[in-house]
C-alpha cells in the first residue's frame, strides 16, 4: 500500500481530473481550446510532480 501522502496526492489528482472531465463533457460537441488543454495538462503534471 502507498504511504498516506501518495494516496492524498493521488486522490487530489483523481478529483481534479474528474472535475476537468466534467468541464469537457459540458462543452458538448464543441472542441476544447488549446489554452484550456494546456492548463489541464499542466495541472495534472504539477500534481504528479509533487509526488
């Protein structure tokens, strides 16, 4: 089992990605802007880098 701090980071990452997925789903058939995609990727990588 992972140490507590890793599990906490993983939980934050999962919550963030689920939130972002919801935002993308709400756009319907519209494309996601490049800047938004960059922010999503940067946010996910910053969570992973902290671990």
